[in-house]
C-alpha cells in the first residue's frame, strides 16, 4: 500500500469505524507482528530485560507483546484522531491532572515521552488551551505520510511544527513569548547529541534538551503522560517540577529519566520499547543488542 493510498484509507475508512472495532484490529495485527517482526521483538525484549531485571521472562514476554499491540492500536487510532469530527476527539481524548499549570502565560515545557498515546496527548493540549503550541518532529521519508502527520498534528489550535533541523531559535522564541513546547527527548540520537545518564540503572545516551530549553526559555517543566484506555486516551498533567532546571545539565537529565521511569512503571506495556534505547554505548562497552 503506497503512502498516498494508505493515508486515504486511514482518513476515509478507518476513521469512521467504531473504536472497539479499531482496537480489535490493532490487537490482532499486533499479535501477528509480535511473531513475525523478530528483530523488533528481540529489541523490545532486550530493553525490558535490562530495565526490569527482577521481572520474570514470562512478564517480559507479556509486556513486549502488549507493546506491539499498543503500537498497532495507536497507529490505527491516528485515523480518527486526525480526521474524525472535533466532538469525537474531545469525547475520546481526556486531559486531567494539574491543569492550572497551563493557565496564564508562563513559558512552559510539556515533557511528553514516547508512550503510544503521544499523538493523542498532542491534540489534547490545543483542544483545551488557546496558547501557542510548538512541537518538534522528524520528517517522515514518505511525503504523503509526512504531510498527513503534519496536518493531523496541527488540526486544532495554534500549533507550529518544527523540524529538528530548524535549530533552537524558533523554539526559544516561542517559549519566551509565553508559549507551550511539547518535547519528546527520550530517544537515543547518538553520542553527538547526547550525554550518558542512568535509565533504569543502565547508562543511556540521552538528549539534554529539556534542561537546556528550560533554562534558555526561562520555562517551567511539567510532565504529560498519555495512557491508552478502552474508550480512548487520558493525558495526565503533573505539577511543575520543583527546582528545575538547575545549573547542572547532567543532573537535570538524570532527573528527567527518573521522572520517566516513574511514569513507565505505571504502564510498562505502553512505552516505546521497540526503539534501541541503549544503542549508543560508552566507549569500550559492548552492544546491548548482540
């Protein structure tokens, strides 16, 4: 299926299906992919083994299987997230928690790590606040899919999508004007863009942008963790982090990972374990994935 045809199918067919039907389809496709996508299954299992060494192999298998199912369900859900009527999205995507943190014009960074509900959470904000909203994403190699992603993520509110290659100036400018920044820095982008800090006790190459953007933008940081539920998604806003940022970028980045761990512990199967989180290793340390 080409990108253009796939986008049409998502918008015109899948977006119209009842949510239980979509979720059942995602469950079936995810279970099949768990069996067939051997390299990604091995990556997910290895990540879970390193992060949860006290869990049993059966538990690792269950979480890995769930992460494939959630991945597929979230992918199919993009059909209605980005094409269904506004009232449908409002009904299915809830925003709760410390909502007072979104009021006013204090520069604010939303730490929104890679749970499978991240795109739903990205719509929950502009649906419920009029503040300018900036987010950073990488370009998809298929132009039709990339255009679909950009249009979907900007369909509500005052949202500006920035490519990672655009640099930091527009990000900091929007923050200092009192905007919101939706930031997903919990990925391994290689040694050149990262520092090594613990993630579940394992040294992980981690982008320190949260600390740096908060300091440069004079911004507070709140967490937003989006959970997939049988009726849609619930995005939870945390209170602003106290004593953040500091002058110690490494300590701030280590804290970010601790905050992320606490969120993952509440829903291990909904995190993006198919990514090689430990791909980049400190000099002289062997690969985690061999």
